[in-house]
């Protein structure tokens, strides 16, 4: 969500800190959870990925074409913005906007707190 930092259950800012929520067929569950607002330790990943492409970031050392991570959908002009905690992130895009056919960037990007980091694809 814009203005909020990526999070996983319960209150983890990286997938490694997440806990699975297991449900049986037909079972429901609820969670009282509030997204944390982006703060001083966050940066913004921005760039051009292609019209309506889906962009995903995962911590360095993780494959962004297969692992879950924070994502953003590019607009009709191909521009996207994804708030992330400061750190090194691997980034991929799916041109179809649905998470199929992920194409990872060759370089890991450094997201710096309080600033924007720009990426694009050739």
C-alpha cells in the first residue's frame, strides 16, 4: 500500500521473518493487523518497467523471479514506485502484470533511507 512499508505476518519486514498461516479447506481466519507507515529507515525504489508490468523486490541473495516479496504495479506509462526498508534488494519484473514470466535485473540495487533509487530495464 502506498506510504506503508512491506510487511509479512507477524510484523516482519523481510520474508525470512514471516510465519505461515495454515488453513484447512473451508476454514477461515482473521488477523488484527495494521500496516506500518514508511519511516525514516525506508527508501523508495522508482523507475520504468514497462506499461502495467509488475515489479517485485526481495532481499539480496534471494531469487526475485521465484521468491515472494514486496511488489508494485507500473502505470500505463511504465512508471512504478515501491517503498522498501533500506538495504540491498534483488529486483524482477513480470511484463504481463500478473506474476508470470519474471525477468530479474542482473544487478542488485541499494535502497538508501530517505532517498529514491532508480532502476530500469533495457
